């Protein structure tokens, strides 16, 4: 299945701007600005690729090899849930606790897209798009 032809993928894309608008209306800001174009490039393109390679390309499939983590509820596998919790915990190193908690939800979407479309390009494209809005809008 080619992910960009799937309506569910586009709903996942749309979730980004909806979340940015909600955060903006609530007055929530990221709290830090990229200090240079290089840091912005890292944040929008490089880090999402590295994170998706590790969390969705390596960790999540490894977790799915354990039978209890294959089971899904609402299209979210146990492996995706554990990988997303790990993803959020990792973000505690660079972000305030509220932001680390908030990245858990996009992480579930990234993991869902990996499992649905069976290609790393789907979560990478979503992650790049979400980070672009996150750093450029908020």
C-alpha cells in the first residue's frame, strides 16, 4: 500500500495542524527557539530521521517479536505503546516534562503509520511535518 494514497495517512497529517492550533489557542508555546538555521535543520530533518530509524525501524519491530506486544487495541499495538513511552521518556532529556508527555501522542501516530504502511517513510514524513510545525509555528 502506498501510504500517501491512503486517507488515513492524510488524517494523520491533518492532526498536526489541528494540534498546533489547539496549543496556540491555549497559549502553549515550545519555550525555546532554534538558535541557528543549522539547529533548525537538525530539529526538522535530521533528528526525526534518526529517531524514526531507531524507534519505528528498530525498537518497535523488535518489541513486536514478543507475542504479548503484538496485540492491538484501537489499532495501537503493545509494541507501539512501549516504543512511544520510550520515545516520550527520551524527550525528557531535552524538553520540559509537559512537552515530553505531549510527544507521546504523535509517537503513537508514527508507530501506527509504520505498522499500517510497512515503510519507514510514512512515520519519517509525519515526524518531519510535525516537527516543522512544532518549531516554526509554536
